[in-house]
């Protein structure tokens, strides 16, 4: 696909440089293809629904995954995607999912190359635009039904562009079939297929003088109108039937969308979003005579982008062939005006872009995640095992980020309270659960549901102070990922007596509870047993190791504290706290140059490191 006639077009001294440049570009572009699985709440939710459909051979029309909304009307609009996802997982686990996603993205790249060739883009120019823009798209390739949106949009654009340029009306017959697949893989976005056919119809209606590449074939507009009407009928071939438009409108107009970043309207006056719109609009204007259809599509996607941040990916994808076409035009104009300069400016430009992309891609492939980075998935498996082992049952409270995995791992016997669909069910409850850590809001939630136990994320920011200081709740499990509190009732009496953490407050990342325990000799005997129990119950215990390190530092046990800190760095190299601990230990030992080196490593991982300037100044002064 990327063959270049080097023998005729490029002198021998340049051949090696050009070949290396092309191979470097291909390697970097392939390195950006996401052959890895990202653990999100949606992934586990879709797997749960796919498992249920696979086992029962029925598409659910009621909620069955949460106890708060069990039995309420809900239709699986993405049932086809969910069944395919679970089938791949059942066949080959996360490796099969990663491979399938990577192959799907490769097919998208091939579709982009086909569209770029239709626009007359050169191979090198397409590679430059692909490498430069593709790195912006990486954050959108999660294991969600949106993957099919990206694919179907590109397939529709490829077919419609071919029809407008070559008059291949028979290829329009593929679009109703694609529309049926689309409406069952991600029903709420399938209207984009009809919208793209409308864009092609508008482009076919343009005067021939303004768009010499379209409108030359008789019957094109009639065929587009007929196929568009047929695709509208195909959107009804889904489990929701005619109500899909009503439900989609209710979903998109829900006030709960404001709680999610991907649905927020972008700030058009910011440099990033303004630059996206400017580049896309400029490319569309420059290619309006050559590809009026893509110009109309770009205007449509720009309108969608203004409405929600999540639509950025469509604008990025359509910009790749447009930018390739513009770069090809600029290269030819430059060669005509400056015939003696040669192609070196373009090789320099390509080298700069490839270098920037290589710097971006090293963040994933050179951190040891591997090609199929399924091992990068981090889920609270120890917490789930604890819930099953201790027989915790009843009304669980969980944040929205944990609902999908808890439903997958504990269902169907034990259900979470909420998952990512909560915003469609009850905006008021979604708003309350988003701010559960505020005492007054938690009081409202507890009065409404009277929870039996709580499963919370152990993230940065001390949010569990109410539960740590309340006699109604007892902390019985914690690791780096999750904290579990149970209500102090007779039902959990034995569990609380055996497993309650009375001294440590692990959600407080300042280790204030450990400091208070050190200041109170009566707690000295109880600290290490609690830390050792946490280390035994979960392999995700970098925080417990850091607490042990600090405890040994206070006991002046330098060899043991150094061993624990190095163990944290070896197991959690992304955690800056391990390097900060090593820096403090080296400083106490009088090894200031090493302490300064560890502090700089911590700052590389966490640029906004707390007290960095003060620590650095102290170390620099102590050296002289």
C-alpha cells in the first residue's frame, strides 16, 4: 500500500533516508494503535449485559443490574455490541478483546487511506497527517459501542464519496445493511448514518461550476433520497422499535449529562478547541471544490462538536484525509515555484512530526505495558473476594465508578446500588451520589435507603472523614483501590470485632492518623497488626507499605524502611510517594545527593509535587 518508486524518483543517496522515514512513520503510527484494554465502568457493564443475553437468549427490557432500579424499564440499545464483546471475552479473555479492538482500528486507518486517495492525497502526506492527528484520537478508543460509530461513519463516508465521484450507485445497497448493524450496535448514534446521506444529497445538489467532482451522474440524487428513506426505516429495526427516537432525545436532553466531561460543551475560546475548529474549517474550505461532500460533512461534525466534547473524535478523523489532501496541494505548489529546492523541507517536516509522535507514544510502549497490555487492567478483585468470603449482603452503597465491575463480579446474587446508567434513570439521585462525601448529602442518602455496607474508592483527597469518626460505621477492609465500611449493627458484630481498623485512616493520604498513633504510645502495639492484616488481604498495598516505611523511619530502623520503600518503587513505579519516601530516608542518612535524585524522579512522575521547592531547598542547603 505504501510502495514508492524509489529507483526512478529519488536518487540513491536519498533512498535510505526516505525508506527509514517511511518505516519510522509506519512504526510510530502502528504504535499508537490501542492494542490494550482500558478498565472502565462501561466495560464491565457491557460485559454483564452481554453475559445475560448470551445465557438467556433474550434482550432485557428491564433493569436487572442494580438494586435501586431493579425492574424499571430499560432497553439494551447496544445489545449487538455487548454480545460480541462477551463472546470475544469468553473465547480469549482480554487478549482477544485487545486484538479485536486493534484490528478494528487498523481497518479504520485503511478506510481513512481510501478516502484520502479519493481526495488525491499523497502517501507521505497522508502518513504525516495520520501521525500528527492520530495521537489526539487515542483517548477515545475505549471498549465502548462508540468504536462502531467511528467505523460506520468512515464506511458511510467512503461509500458516499465513491458514489459521488464514480457514480457507483450499486454500492449504496450496502448502507441499509450497515444501518441495521449500527442501530443494534449503538442505537442512540445511528441517526448519523442518515445525516451523512443527507450531506451527500446536499453535495449532489450543488451547481456543477462550484463542485466539478459531483453532480455528473444521472439518478444520483434520486438514489440517495431512496436509500436515505430506506435507512430511516432501518433505524426502527431495533429492540425499542419506534420509541428509539424518543428515548434518544430524552437521553441527549437529560440534565444529568452535565455531570460527565465527555458530554460537556467545549470552551470554544480555549486554545485547544479553537485550534481544532480552525484547522478543520480551513481544510474544509481549501478542499471544497475537490470534495464538497466532505466539506458539508465537516460542517455537520463541527456543529456536533460544539454541542458535546465527545464528538471531537469525528472531527479528528475527517481532518486526517483533508489535511493529507491540503499538504499534497501545498507540496506540488512549492515544487512548481521552487523547483531547485527538492523534497527536503517535507522530509524535515515529517521528521519533526514523527519525533513528536514518538515522544507521545513512548508513554505507553516503553513503560513495560507490552503490546497486549491486558495486564494493565486494575480492578478491586481483593475487595470482591472479601465481600464474598464474609457473606456481605444487603443494601450496598457504591460510587458510580465502581458499579459496572461490582455488578459483573458479584451479580446476579449481589447487586450494586448504581452504575453508569444512573444519569438516565434519575438525575436527582445522580447529582446526590456524585457528592456523597458531603455530610449533609450523605445524611439525605442514608435516610432514603438506609445502607448496610459501603464500598468506596480509595482515591486521593480525604473524603471518608465522616465514616472514620462516626460510631455507626466500621472500616473492615482497605487497600490501594477500595475501602469497605459496614454498619455497626448486631448483624456485623463478629466481623467488626475481628477485622475493624480502629487506628488507621487509610483514605487520609497525609498519614495524619499514623502520626497521631506515633504520638500516642498506647496505640503503638496496634499499628503494625493492622498494617500486616491489610498487606495479607490484598496484593494492592503500596499505601500500606508506605505507612510501614514511615513507621520504621520513626523507629530509626533504616535498613527495614529502605527495604520497604524500594519494594514500593519496584511494584508501583508510577507512584511518586515511593520516591519521596526514599528521598526522606536518604536525607536522614546524610546521603543528600541520592535524596535529591529520588526527589527529582518523584517530580517527573508527579509534576505538581507538594512541598517540592521546600524539600529541594533544604537538600541543596544541607549539601554546602
